[in-house]
């Protein structure tokens, strides 16, 4: 049952979003009989919820405003000119677009990493990256956190090539597992992870169980 497990034991910096809507949406997304068209429909709804939660983890400050009926305490987020949304191509593009629907003005970066599916450990390889200059805060988008290899390589790229502080990186993903959470914590404990679901484990093929298959293939309609 969701909430029965202390996910901070896997990674103290993980935020598991709480929304009753996820149960229905993920039931549809996981179902092998859900068409690509319907997968897109339900996943976009779920990704919008997740994107809001990821943005809410960016730094904010307390402010006072005036409502039509009187004063009110509130908060406002950082200047988005200092932030950038970065997708790990290709699956990350789906989550990135949900975030951009909420913040069309946010700058965008891309990192292309592919897993070697022929290798037993599914090792990642970096092919390309481009991030706007002068950004301080990053929302890194990739719907799946399985072994953690691609996320770790992307974060390493952000830190070494673009001088981003790891504590200023928020990794937004839809579905993850204990192995990925633990791997990310070992490599970059300061990176905050915002996720919708923590599944049971990885199988012998390094796929999340119960999972939902290949997110990118199901979203972009390239399943065989």
C-alpha cells in the first residue's frame, strides 16, 4: 500500500507526491491494453500534477499580498529567468512539455543519453547536451528512474559541463524503484527527487516491476 513504506530509507531526499488522482491515472497507464492514444491522455494528466509538485520544490520566499477582502500571507517562487527545464531525450520530452504548459517562459535544455540494451547492466552513454548559459536551478525531467544510470550521467553532465550545484537540481520523474533511488543517493545525495510512484523492484532485465513498460514507446506510439 502507498504510504506504508518509508521511502526515505532508500533516499532521504525523495518527495513522493500525494494525490488520489494518481491511483486511477496509473491504473490506466500501466494496463497493457491501454492504447497509445489513451496512454498519452492519462499520462499528460498525471504529468501535469507531477510537474506542479516539482516546481513547488524550487526555492521560494514569504510575501504579503492584499486580497479583495484584506491582507494575506503567501509565497512566491524564484525568478524563472534563473531556472531551466532539462529533458533526458526521448522520454523526458513528454514530461518536459507538461512542465512547459505550466511555465511557457522557462528555458529548455536537452541531454541525449541512451542505454546499451545489449549490456546486462544497461549501461548509459552520453551523446549530446545543450543547456542555456547562466542558469542556477535545474528541473531535470525523465519519467522513469530504474537503475539510475541515465539520471546519474545527466546530473554529472550538468555539474561538470555547466557548473550546476547538485543541491539546485530537482529530478522529476513519474515512476521509480528502490534500486534507482539508492543509486542516485550514493552518487548525488543533495539532488532532490520528486516522483509520483515508487514501485517494488527491478527485474532481471532492469525493468521496473510492476512498472508500465517503456514510457517513451507507449507515449510516442513506437511499441512493436
